[in-house]
């Protein structure tokens, strides 16, 4: 009785000429990491730097939009929180990091 595994074991080992495969694999991993850095990591770091500058530059009277979509005028700036006036005598306290963008002056006429 012949089992199918016997011929597989008896086959010859691959040729010894494929030793450069390890170096090629390492080179390919380095190239892929480089591409991932320039396509994903670097732009994300740039956006984070811009957002930190935006948050650091907040001052009273700036018109902002939060991540939740609330638009208003900055009334008070604290260490980690800001107070945003969203309507006449209606103020909301939000974290500085929740500010998504600063609007041009005069964008909000109703506040």
C-alpha cells in the first residue's frame, strides 16, 4: 500500500541559490514602511501640529465650530476649557481640543 505522503518526503530540497530571498524580504519591508510613513504617518503628524497651533491661538472673540457642530463666539479662554457663547446669554463650556476650526470674523451674525 502506497501512502501519498511518501513521495513528498522523498522529493529533493530546493536549490541553494535562493539565499538572497532573505535580503530581498528585508528590503521590501523597509520600502513598505517608508511608503507607509510618507503616505499615512507624516500627514497625520502635520494635521496634529496644525490643530495644536489652532488651539493655542484661540482668543476671546474668535468664532469657532466644535467637533459636535456647535458654532459660537469664544467668550473665555482657560487652561484646558473655553467658554463659547452660542446665543445671547447662552454659554457652553467645551474642551479646547474640541474646536474643529476657527471661522473668519463676521461669519456668525446672530450671536
